[in-house]
C-alpha cells in the first residue's frame, strides 16, 4: 500500500515520474488491484498522452 494514497492524483504522479525516468512499461496484474488497475491507470494515462 502506498502511504501517500491511491487516489487519481497519486496515480498520475507515479505515471509522470516513471515516464520522466524512461520507464514506459507497466504491469497491471490482477493481483495488484483486484481487476481494477487497468481501468484506473487508463483513466489517468489517456489525458496525459494527449498532452505529450
């Protein structure tokens, strides 16, 4: 569990840090989020890609 939270702002923050660091692959195994990770990730990632 992330001590800074798991809200949409935190997800976006993590995605941005990864991309700025050259990390551009993400593992969305069901184990990590009860089958909801991909949807939450996509909701934050899609607008981010429109900016870049």
